[in-house]
């Protein structure tokens, strides 16, 4: 199964070798984090391999099979569509209905409140895989090996800072997720 999925993703991203490198980086990082945190490495591997499957599809293709409420909810954050489209593609191409895998793919962009462990692993691995070229990569990975919730919060803050720096308004889900993990890390939410 994993090898079949890998082949399909490699073919899909043939014209985007850097993206495929990134996917392999997320794959390896996610498996390591799954092993450290006693999560299902098989689920982490599948979600990692498929998370950016629809990245270069047109917006029309990305939204084609999405529910209207999803399309509307993310109208101001169309970057979310590639994530939902990838989850749909995995479900239909490989008959995978495991919600931990599908949600990890769906919510890998902003994260969300109250994520499961596989979701957190994919969200964080997307930031700290080795081919990412910003200075915080090693710091985030080390943090993730020790405390996944702190790593999640750190990555959410990076994205929020970036949005604010670009003078854009963050999506409401992004803000809600960040506030949630602020509370988790301050001990208000267990
Ligand atoms: Fe993505
Ligand atoms: Fe990614």
C-alpha cells in the first residue's frame, strides 16, 4: 500500500521535484515523530505522502468534489482546497476511510483545535522536514520530539506572524486553533 501510494504521488509531482522532495521529507519526519510518540507510523506515513497530492491542481479541480460548505468556509483561504482535495483523492483512489489519516491531510495547512496525534505530527512535520530552508527547522523538530503541543503552537505562530507581516487577515480557524493551543500549553486545556 505505502509503495503504491508513493508511486502515485511521485508520478503526480513529476514536474515538481522540489515538492516531491518536500513530501519525502515530511514522510520521513512524520515516521520518526510517530515512533517517538508511539503513534501509528503507518497512518502517519500515508498522510505524509498524500498531504500535498493536489497542490498543483487548478482551483476548479481542487474544489470539484468538495462540499459547498467547505468551499464557502474557505473562500478567503483557498490554500485549504488542496488539502481537502488530497483527502478526497486518497479516499476515492485507495478506499481509505480512516478519519485520522484524512483529517491529518485536510487540516495540515493551519492545523485546528483539538487535533489528534497523527494530525499534529503531519502539521508539524510539514514545517520541520529537512528540505525546508528556514532557520527554525531543527528547533521545531527537537521541540516536537519532546513536546508536540508546544511544537504545534510554535508552527501556528510562525504562520500567523507571516500572515500579519503580509498585511493579510488570518482565517478564523487559524486564530481559533492558535488560541486553543495557547491554552493547552498554559495548562488551561488538558
Ligand atoms: Fe500543503
Ligand atoms: Fe507540505
